[in-house]
């Protein structure tokens, strides 16, 4: 689970993450590369994206249903794809 910060002002990201107590990694997409690749048009947008970069679900909302969507994606991936990421993947 990661979140993507889309503001080009990177210095805004760290205080926001600390203030919101976000417990997972936050990537900065200041040039809108991710937004364009995945067609994000509204914020927040919740997506389930596999290790291969393919979108499993684009309407994983409301946020409290996210764990159920993640479990569905794990089941769809099949055995062997549900392991924790390797050191190289982190």
C-alpha cells in the first residue's frame, strides 16, 4: 500500500504525512507521470494495482472497503503472488 502525492512542491509532502500520521510509504509524482499513466481525474482516487502494473480495480471506494478490495486482488492473483515483496521490490 502506498499513496501518491501529486503536488510538485515536495516540501509540502513530509509535513502532511506527519500531520495525517500516514503509516505507509508516500511517493511524490510532481510531474503527473502516475496521474497520466493511470488516468486519475479526481482526488482521492483509490486503485488496486498489481506488481505487474496492471490495474485490478479503479473504484476501490469508500476507503473503509479497501481491505476487502485488497483481499479480492490477492485471491485473483493466486498462490505465490501474495507473499511480501522481496528486498529488490521494496
